[in-house]
C-alpha cells in the first residue's frame, strides 16, 4: 500500500526535529564539561591563600602624620652685590690690556693702559709754567722786601711799596694757577692707566690692544665673587610675608643645593607689567656660584600635614607600589599611592591611614610594638 505524501512530510519533520534536539543536547553537555561540572570539586577553604603571621622579631613602623613647612618658589637670578663697570675718560688708543675674562684681580691692579704721549707732554708744559710762575713770585717777594726796607728808611714812596705788594700778590696768584694746572694735567695723565676699583673677577672684556676708545665707553666689567645675592621677582600677595633681615631659603638648581640667606632689600615699587616686587637676598653661598645663575627664593607659607611611611616598608612589584600591613597578627599586602620623599620617609597619598602598622623590609627603621 502506498503512503500518502502528507504522512511522509510529517515523518521527515519529526526526524529533523529529533536530530536538532540531539545536537543541542550534545552542545550543552560539551559546555558543562568545559566548565568543569563533571570534574572533582576542590574545597574553597583549601584554595584560600595562607597569610604569613607577624612574628615577635618583625620590625614594624607606624603610619604617622608629619607637619612640614610649606614654601612657594619665586624665580630669580644670582647677581653680585658689588659689580663695577670700568670706563674710559679719554679719547685715546689702547696700548695694552693686561687681563682677560675670568681672571682674578686685586684692588689697584693695572687693567688697561692707554696712549699717554700727548698727556705726558702737557704735564711737562704745566711743570715748566709752574716753575716760571714760582721764579716770578720769588723775584716779586725779593723786590717787595727791598721796597719795604727803603720805605722804612723813608727812601721810597708809599706808592712804590703798594706796587711791590700788588706785584707779589699777582705772582702768588699766578703760581697757584700754574700749580693747579699742573695737578690737573697729572690727573688727566693718570686716566691713561686704568686700575681695578675693587678686588674681584673680570666677567667681561670689551676692548683689545689697538682699539680707540672714547670717553664713557665701558672697557671691562668685574665683580666681587665673595658677596653674592639673589634678585627675585615676588608677586605682591607674597611680599607681605617678607621683611628686611628675615632668614630665608635659596635653591640653586645647577648646584642641587639649598642655602640660607637674609632679605637685604625689598624694592618699594611694583613692576607694572607683572605686579611683582624685586626682593634681594644676600648671605652665605656655596662654592662655585657665579653671577647670572638661575635660583629660586623659597618663601615660607603655612605648615602642611603629610601622612608618611618609612621607605623601608615600600616594595615595588612591577608598576605597583605595595606595603605589608600588620592586621590582627598577620601580614596583608596592600597597594598604595606615594608622593614625594621626606628624608627616610615617603608621603602616602592613598591606601593607608594614620596609626596603621607596616612591616619594614630591612633592619633599618623604627621598631614598634606588635599588634596583639
């Protein structure tokens, strides 16, 4: 007997549905197997990590709060307290330059010699004029004495005595004028030899032998390296925290040094463009400091509270910063965020609280009582 097409379609549909269900069941069983459903279960308590205990000889340190002075820097430049620019007073040719930049000199040392041939000749002329005036004065004095003697014996008239005395006064005046001219010529001759006005170091040489200099032209610049100062621009809101004679810190970045100085001057006029005041600080400075170096003036502000922990308690694990905290007799590792170093300690930004105890990684540190 032939089956009808309708029955054949139903049987085909049932067979397809059965195959689909079997495939779905196989997939579910495979996922359960991959998830470990059919494996032997391990006790969760047995997999828990064993935390090491804190022994009696473990060195502990307490997280504490530290009050630190707070400062605000003001950028400045190192300058010499005593700095001199040596200029020419003559129009003359430079014969000799005896110093170079960086050379140390003493007060009175010869720095530059100018051509002084014409000045020396003027001195000789003035000397001759003074000698002539002195001879004239001596002759007038002798003549005056002779007329006075004759007048005393009534052998000369009063008019002759007056004339002799007047001639003597004129001779004295001419001699004084000639001597002053001689002194002036000698002074001008001295301008041809330029001496160091102070003991110090040459920082700038602007002429060479053979140059022609003019009056007022700067030839050399020197300064006293034993007296230096930091000149800083301080904004007006911070100027009121400073006073003359106050001790203040100065940071020299090039030398990686901080030294102490005293406020020597506060210029009582603000710069219109920046609204800042110039503050000058002088004091002991480390060796190797030079004019023009960069520095910072450390203006004191209110104290700030820092949470610190010994650096010996910090561990670096990859890019993480960790510490071991002693809690109820066991060590628990905790990630922390640190800030700036403070001596043997380091600032804690997050991860610890004041009073907690941390385990030191070395024998260097401050021992604390173990947590009961």
